[in-house]
DNA sequence: CAGCGAGATCAAAACGATTCAAATGGGTTA
DNA sequence: TAACCCATTTGAATCGTTTTGATCTCGCTG
C-alpha cells in the first residue's frame, strides 16, 4: 500500500522555519485564561460566564484565530469532511450531483472534497486512499469498476459510504440510483414507437453498470415490440465524453445496414454523435433519430434539440448526502437503503419523425 | 454527541474492529519495533535494515494501516492539500480549469479540495474559512466580489493564493487570467465586421471583473469602428448559466430597436439566449448573430454552432497550480507573477451573415 | 458556623504521527 | 583490552485541540 501523497513539494527540511499561525495558546494568553477556557468559549459557550466569553471572543477576533482542523480532528478521530468521487467532473451531470451534495452537506456543517476519477482505476484508488488518510466522515462514490474492491480501504477504516448513481449489491451500503433499465426501455421504446426498426445502442464502457443496464432496458423494449435482439447494433465508446461520441458516430456511419434509431448512453456521447452526423450531412431526425441520457442543460440547446432521459442530478446528490449523514449520525440498527429515482423521457426534435 | 456519532458507524463491522482505526502503535506492536521505526520505514526507508523494513511493511499490509493525515499535519504544521474555489462547477469552463489544476497538483503529490461558491459571498466565506481551518498548503481562487476582502482569512494564516481567471491588483498575489478586454474586442469586432451596427452585450453580474472587462473590450471595438457607445444595448443577467441566459434572451427580444449582433458574457448565457431565439422563431445568424465566450465543448454542438472566444481552461488551471507550487516551495524573494493568456476567436455559424 | 451545591475555571491527559538526541550492539583499530 | 565508529533502533518531546476530573469561590441552608 503506497501512501496516497508522496513527498513532492519542497518539504520543510527546516522545521520551525515556517511561522505557525496563531494557536489557541496565543488566544489564551491574550485573554488571560487557560486554553481549556478558550476551547469552551468556542464549543460550549454556555459553560462560561458572559464576561469571560466576551473577553475570549474579543481576543479571537483581534488575533484572527482560526482553529486547526487537524488538531481538532486528531483529537476527535474523525473529520468534518465528506469525500465525493465522481466519474467525470466535466460532465455536467456529475457537476449537478456534486452541487446537490455540496449544498446538502453545507446545511449539516460538513465540507465536501470533490474528486474526479476520470474513469481511471488508478486515480480512483489514489483518491480513496486520500479519503482514508483524511479520515473523511463519509464518502459518496461512483465506482469505476463493478467489483469495487478499491472500497475495501474505506471499509477497513470504518468510513461509511453511499453509492451515487449505482445500485449497491446486497446490503453493502446505501445507494442512490436511477432505474437505468427503465430508462433504456423508455428511450428505445420511444424510438420503436416512432417506427424505427433498425436500432443502435451507442454505449460507453460496458464495465459500467449504468451502460449495461441501459442496454438491458433497450433490449427489453425490443422484446416487447417483437423486434429481434440480434438486429440491434451495439457500439461501445471508450469514454463517456463528446470526443468519444464523435468517434463512435463515425464508426456508426460505417455500419450497414445503417441504423435509423440511435440510443446513446449519455448526452455527451449523443452530442458528439450529432456533430459527426451533421458534419456528414446525415439529417437528424429524418435519416437518423437520436436519443440521449441525463438531460443535461445542453441537450435542449443542441444543434437538433436532443430527446433525452432525464435524471434528477442535484436531487440525487442531495439525497445521497442525506442518507450518508443519517448513517453517520444514526443509531446502531442502521439499515441500508436504496433510493431509486424514476427516469423521465423528455422528447425533443432529435427523435420525432415526420411523415 | 461525538460519542454517539462514533457509535453509529459500524453495521458491517466485524467484531474486533475498534472504533478508532489501526494506528502506528498497532503496526509497531505487530512488527515488534518502536513507533519511530514504523515511521521511518514509511518515510525514510534508507535508514532501516532491509530486514526490519520488510517486517514493518508486512505488518502495514496485514493490518491495512493508513496513516492519519491529521496527525501528520498537526506535526508538520501544514497539509498536503490545495484549495480550489471556483464560481460555478456546473460550468464546464470551471470544470476544465479544475481538471487541469487537479492533474498538475497530483503530479506534485498534492490533493485538491474543490469548492463551488455559486457566486455567493456567504458560500465563498464559508469555504475560505474551511481552507484556513484545514491549513491548506495554498489556494486557487476565483473570488466573487471584486474587493476580495474575504481573502484576509488566508493572508492572516500565511496561506499563499493565486487568482484564477482574475488579474491580481497590485502585487497581492500571482494570477492566471485571460485578457478579457481583448476577448471582448475580438468578439464585438467580429460582429462589426459582419456588418452589424446594433450591438448588444449580454452580461453577467457586473460585480465580476470578467463581465466588466468584456464590456470594456466590446465598447473599445465599437470606438475603433466609429460606432457610438450609446447605441450598445447592455442586458445584465443575474447569473452566468443557461437559465439566466433564457431569461436575458426574452428581455432582449422586448428591446426596440432589436439588436442584430449579440455578444454574450459566456457560452452558457449564449446557449440560453439561443434557445429563446429559436423558440421565438428568430433566425440565427440571419436575424441575430450570436457570439459566446469560453468555447466550451457544447458550443460547437449547439443548435447553431456557436462562435465563441476560446480560453484554455485546463491549461489555466495547470499553470495556476504551478505558480502556486512555485510560491510554496520557493525561496524568500518570491515575486508575484501574472500569466495572461490570449483569447482566441473561434468563428462558427452563429455569427456568419450571408448576403 | 459547618456543610453543601452550583458555577466558573483550570491542569493535565489524551489523540497519532514525526523527529532528534541518545542508546545499543557489533566490529575494527590502536 | 580499551577506545572508537558506524549502522540501527528507540524514548521522549512535540504539534493544537478537546475533554475529564479537580479546584476554587461563592452564597445559601440548617
């Protein structure tokens, strides 16, 4: 097990060189009381006489004292931070989740440490190690790999965690997710309703359960409509971003017969595909109908407004945080809970066929 | 209260799990050495015999020991974290900056604490306070208010900071910015070149220097083209997001005479405006030409591909981090530096008038 | 006046790591 | 044999806070 943070930056070879800030001792001296009294003034004001309290606060103010979280943490054995590990912060969907989580955490006086694994296992392990070193109070995690062995670091340290945008297997943890199977079914069901029979699913990495579930839903929809599974083209993009979408789009154009109804694993992929199609002179929705996933703000503003499956990103982040906080503060018999939101199809022009 | 919190954690805990994690003492006991030796094994392996080192590492592995960053920090007097405070993480531009900063920091063995002030002063102060409590090694800040008095918390604690996407006034700090005046000039200059004479600037909050500078540049361009200042319509959106853009767009439509060339303070606003215009049946670029700012990924994928002023987001984040690291590790006579990137106009269909 | 409880304050002991000076032990040299 | 050296290892101090019991000072009751 390597330390998450290696020595890198000019480590102080000469301790005592750098000025340590104002400490509780300085405040105590200035207010002419003991350090215990200063601590009480800040944490249990009701124990002090109004006079002493005021005197201490004046000294705090005057010296600009800010308590050291590390010392407080060391004593308390835990921090006031949550860790949030997302797949890709540049995806507005995760940005929205992070935002919701941050708001909810702040309401409980907790900070959030935001990290971006970039769907990279090494980065994921780095950050989970960081969470452990920091002894974060809890973690919100969207794991990269389905096995999620990297979470053992958290378990060993008794750090509770909640899965974000991922269903917990068994009763390992709480989780907040969206029913991706239904989401996929809605998307492809809609394409089928529009009369399309040559369906493609443009997936992200199949190692992600989200991508697998959306495929499952897509195939289910085909079953229900009596369309043969095997006619469904599946293209797997390497990552879930716009660039990978552009790539996947050109691969799609090479296929024959060319699908007429395309369901993309998320909006970034869909927007990338859209760019490729537009550049290639393929008309959307007339030649190819397109459905995305997440309904990020930009879907509605796309070249052709994008039909998408909406997930309540901010609400998911907030709910996950609430579950986590409840687990942290909760009594012994905490039972893991899986909150599942329903996806919602938002139809826009990219999928509406005119006849 | 704290005791209750500690008790709540361990549903999945095996018996024998203590509420506090494995400490260096446990490792020392398991490896039959002193704590000092364990510490050395981890931080100065060259001091130990190969045999002892191996024995200690085996114990570390077996117990799943992860050192407590708070204890280490307390002793060291500073942490291995940088703080990054951005205006809005849901804006892909800031996402890109954060990503660049994170990469650069990780290369130096530093972690980054990402925070989102949501352009809210209270949130900004909360997070800066958090940075101080955490004794972060340094901070990357895009302040909400122009006065930036909230930064005094950092100054008092000798925490170095670098301005991100904001020029430092005087020699207060290093900064990484883009020449927004030039950016504004490029944008509006381009609109004027296309023959537009009724120009509008769709700004975000004027409290943001970015918004003010872009306006300055816009007016400069008018001067140079001999167009009167006063004919420029200025609409101020409350926030810099898509929704605010939609609002601003409908306000714009009410104006008469209606401007034909519109420069938006950022791409989110522009995309919002674009949605409103399209919905209202106003043709872009024929009725109204549109220019955005930031050149986020989605600009190219917009309903009408969006002309935009590109800023190198990731590079800005990385550069800022490098400046900060240099200041942290640097010698006494550190001189603050302002790295200014040049904006670049990327012309797409939204601004090209056909005649 | 002795006794007592309440209110206010404090001294000292943690917490978990790092570091420095000192101790240990084995080998070499004078 | 004594003196010294080098490589290892360690005890103890330290960082800034919170918390726990102890102390001290009142004012009140019996």
